[in-house]
């Protein structure tokens, strides 16, 4: 005797309807929606408020050049910094925009 396993295929429209129903429940309204951080990792200025040159550090953090080019973070050669977030010595990868 063999047992035949059946798999129910849920149509995409039903999945979408269930997702919308779950989003519209009042329980889900109180939870904050996480958003990515687009500002400088040091001064937390959002993009577009000030036009400053941003650099992308090798640790992955993005900071304004003016924010990191000061005493606690800048090293003597001008291409090595201490990241203000993870406090490791990093080199810049490139200028994102000016």
C-alpha cells in the first residue's frame, strides 16, 4: 500500500489577499515600520538637507567628509580614518557624491 502525498498550490491572488488582510489588522498598526538609515553615520543628517561630500568607508558606513576629517577620527596621512560607528581604522572606498 502506498500513500500518495498531495500538495496544495495556493494561487498568488489568495496569498496577496491574505497579506493585505494581515496588514489591515489593527494589531499591526502599532508596530513601527523599520526604515533604512540614509543619513550620515556620524551627524545623522538626512540626505538632501546639506550638500556635503560623502565618503564610503571600507567598513561599509557612509559619513560626510567634514564629519570625519577632524581630530578624533582623521589620521595623519589623510586616507585613513577611525570609523565613528565601529571604531576601527578604515580606508575610504570612494566618494559617493559631492
